[in-house]
DNA sequence: AACCCGGGGTA
DNA sequence: TACCCAGGGTT
C-alpha cells in the first residue's frame, strides 16, 4: 500500500458517529486540551477522567497552575504516576505566563520547546486546540498503521515512528487535522485495540487493511522487548506516636521524586537491623511488631516490602507527623505506601 | 541508543 | 506473568 489516503474519508465518517464523549473533547479550549494530553500520556482515558475534573476545578487556567503550591499540585496528581509530568506542566505554565501572556502558544515548534511537551503532545495540542495541520502519532496510531500496512517493523525504533509521522502528514486533511488525529487514536483505543483480538469485523477500515486481509492483524505491531524489572528489597516503618504517623519527603529527583513516603530503609531488615535503623533515627521504641510482606510493581522496578509497626512515646526529629485523616487529605503519598498502610492498619 | 519515570487494566 | 496505555526527559 503506497498511500493511506483512502482511509481518511471512512475514518472521519466513522469518528463522527462513534467518538466517545470525553470532558476535554466537549470543550476543547487550549488549556483543557493541554492538561488532558499530559494526563493521557501512558494513561488510559478512563483513569484520567476524575483527575481531569478535579484539576480543572482547582486550577482552571494557566495563571492558576503557574502559581499553585507544590503540595496542591502533587496532591492533584497523586496516584496518576509519572509525577514529573505535573512538575513540567507547572514549569510550562510559568513560561506561558512570562512569555506568552498566560496562554498556550498557537505554534507547533513553540509548543515543542515547552517542558513536558514532545512531538506527540505538540501535535495533539496544535491540531486539536488550534486546527494546525500537524500529525500526532502515539501508540494507538503506530498500532493502527502497522496493522493497516501489515508492517513488521519494530515500533520501538524511533525511525519507524518518524516514518509513520511522515505518512500521517501526507494524508492529513488540512481542514480537520484535530478530528483526524483523534479519529486514528479513537480507532486504536476502541476497535484496533491492543491485547487480544482486534474488532476487525466492525472496523470501518477493514476493506483497506492489509493486516486483516492476511489474517495477521492480531500479531502486529512488533515491539522490541523491554529489559526485565530489577527487584529492590525495602523495609517500611510505621512509626506511631499519639495516633500520628511519621512521614518524610522523598528526594527531589529519581523515583517518586518529591512525594511523601513512610520512613523506609534499603534491604530486608531483620529485627536487629530494624532496631539499629531506629536507633540511627533517634527513635526509642516502646514496642516493635513485624508486619507481613507486600509487593509493589512499578514499570521498571519491583519493590519487595516488609515492615515494622513501631509504637513511640517521643518523636525523633527529621520526620513530619500526621494523623491518618490528614495524611489522606493533605499529603501526596504514592500507591506503594498507601497500599501498605491500608493493608495492615484498620 | 539506552535508561529512567507510575499505576492500573487485561489476557 | 507480561504487555499495554493519547510519552517525555536525561545521559
């Protein structure tokens, strides 16, 4: 198949009848489109919905985002993952306030220069919010194109992505770039879906699909395997004093940067090692109880956690203390710790 | 080019 | 389990 030009018309027709109703789609103001696109990076639309609603309520425009306290920002992002997205969102908002009068630049290259905005997001915002004719190639589009063309290229290869961007640019309808880009993604998300059997029988493009004709759509796309996760042992401490729990802020770079955590130490500490660590922290336990093991899986790391419940009557320095309720409402605590806490406390 | 960065859904 | 998800930044 030389050109994919033939897919444009049936795809747009299908999209007009089948587009999901999504909050950022109903009212595609640039700020809303941008925030939604950042949240949607590596994240399913269904997961984004509640976060998007809360975020837009609390931070309704670029200036509000630019001046938001870190604590509020991270709390709004808590549980969504890839927390640098939130920090870059605010960095970009500040650039917009300083350089663009508090609005998003209506220009692909200017968008691309902003923190957190790469080729996909720049294309999505430019085309959806401003009608600028540029492609937006994400995982959905790569999958759809590889199946349409029966292509066995490795979609993990950046050169393959660039080639697909070129092909999309060639056929992009200049009058409806935003609809076209969204239609490709919508098809990939709901019909030409990953995992399991694609719904070729209801696909508006099946008559044009080489992967379907050859019966290999299910096998595509090809993607190079990722490296296996490394395993890290951690020992978590529930330090309890007067009904309050000790937490502390994580380093501002690396995994879960700048979020809060339960005090923890590397390795699987036995009771003697735990006592030693508590001594280093200046904690004088009234009682120590060993807690069950738990596992938390990140995309590239696996934490094997054990823990100790430690009752204290005096508070060592270097920690922040919070009641369960306050912790819940005020502090951004990553899922790994939240799950551990909820599993072993009432 | 390789690695880092979350959390949840799904087969 | 392993893979995927409206990816981007750093080295």
